[in-house]
C-alpha cells in the first residue's frame, strides 16, 4: 500500500498517550502508533461510506437546483448561505 506523508496537530494529552505506547514497546514510532490508531477509527466508523454517499448526493442536488436541499432555519441556514466566504 502506498503511503502519503501528512502533518497533523494533536493535543498534549494525545501526545503523552502516544509517547507511553512507544515507551512501553507497543509501537516503535509516533507514526506507527498514530497510523494504527487512525486505522482503528476508520474501521470503527462503518457508516462513513453511506454518509459520504448521501453528502455527495445532496451536493449534486444543490448544484443542479441552486438551492440547499435541506430546509434549515436560524444561524445554521445563514452560515450555509455564506459558506462560500470561508472556502
């Protein structure tokens, strides 16, 4: 499997936990530990493929109609209308 290098920021508690995993000999490097932990998170998120599919369908519907395909009110609606400013 091809690997890609990415830079991430983690909080201090996570860093301390990962260091403990390395010091105990469970993993040799932070990269090994984080790669394994991330893979566990992805495996545990079995609903992600379905969620990604539904989001893609909603985006396609929005693109074809020019309207947000979900009726929202209040500040969330305002945020979605202005999201182009943040991208």
